[in-house]
C-alpha cells in the first residue's frame, strides 16, 4: 500500500500579542492509499489546524512556517492557487467542523452540489446533473427528494450526509473529515460512521478522519495517529494501539473510554494541556505524565520506529 499523502516537518503557528502559538510543530505523518487513518487527541491539540494546512486553508492570524505536504508527489504548500483549486474537491475534498451549517440556506441541495461540480468540470446539463445528484444522495442514505429541498427542511444528520455527498461528487482520491459526527445523536453518529466505512470500501476512497472520540477510531480506522500539543506522539495499526498502547498519553486516552458492563473505574488525565505560546521544555506531556523522568523535562523525544507500522515519541522506549 503506497503513500498518497506525505506530511513532512509541518509547522503552523498563530500570531498573538505574546508571541507565536505553535499549533502544529514539526509534524510528520503519511496517509496510505485506500486506508482510513484516524487523527486523535484532546480538543485544541492542533488536529484541525493540521488538516486545514494540507489544503492551505489557514487564515490569519495563522500562518504556515515550513515543511512539506506531498500529494501524489506535488508539494501543496508550494503549489499555485490555480493548481490548488484544481486539486481541492476534485482530488482532495474536505468536510469541515460544523459542516451542517456550511450549506447555503437559500439554495436547494441540488443547486449547491451542481455549483461544486461546475466549479471544476465546467457547465453541465441540468437534467443529467440532477439524476447524478439523486443517485449520489441515495448512496449516502438519503431519498431522491432531498435534491429539491432546502437545508432548513433537513435534520442535522441529513445535512451531514448532504455535505458528505458533496465531498463525493467529483470522486476524490482523499476525503478529510474533521469531526463529522459532532453535535449528532448517537444513533445518527452510528449511521455516519458506517457510511464512511462503506465509502472507503465501495469507492476505494482514502479517508483521513479527525475526531477526539476514541471509540469512533476503534470502530472505523485502520491506523491511528495520536496528537498532543502540536506534536504526534504515537502512530500504529488501530487494533495494536488499542490493545497495547505505548505512549502514556495514549494509554490514558484509551482508559477514559467507558465500556458497557465494565466495573473498571474510568481514569481521567490530570492537569491541563500546555500553553503553546510557551510550551514546556522536553516532552510536552511531561507535566501530566505519571511516568515522567528527568530526561523528559530536558530533552524532547523524537518520533522513532518501535516495530513494523509502529512509531512512538517517548523516552521510555528510546533509552
């Protein structure tokens, strides 16, 4: 399975009055063709900033400091705006946070999807386009009639499925889904999760799934990357990470998942994430780590290969 997206030493900061906030600070990550890669971590750890940087969607006061984002061998960070417009939606589509509110309230669903298609393919025949859109809506679990409806006539879960249909409209190689189940009830969440899994299987589409919900990662992803305070701390096959978590932060995240029928006490993560305008020296997790050592306070651990398909940034494994 070869690499579709390769992120190398990516740095994205935000300007503040007290100095730059290092939201993404030297991230290395790759996404393989036809896999579902999960990106997990607490809120404000840099997940959304990372995936927005992939498509150069960072807006001031944010700015990309350096690194490479290679998609099919093209460095997106150095690509022209015209080239990026060709790649966005057609090659890489993005389902943003609060995507349910991203739809135009005064346009019917079909017209909104037609706009996406025409922006990349040129003018289309409306009758043929409408038939295609109706088929697309059926594939994401909606009725054909939804094409003729306005967003306010749909439930939250239906609007989310519409946005996913828009993401599929041009058959992209990669879909980036940023918290696609946020604000949905658990039944609707289940349906969205299963649909994303089916899209990966039926269309062969690569998925980069961003969510803080570890249970969703356990359900759907092939590999998972754990992010904390702008850094990647662990990468591995999802079943391996959940059965044998290496990094202390990963262990604590997994131990916080409630399990039906379990009498085991849930363990929270003490303390708070660091201020990324002035991150602590050494490992950024060391102020909250139950296994902290002197070296953790002084030297930042590198993300090193632990075994096949497994990487971890922790001094427990680098000695």
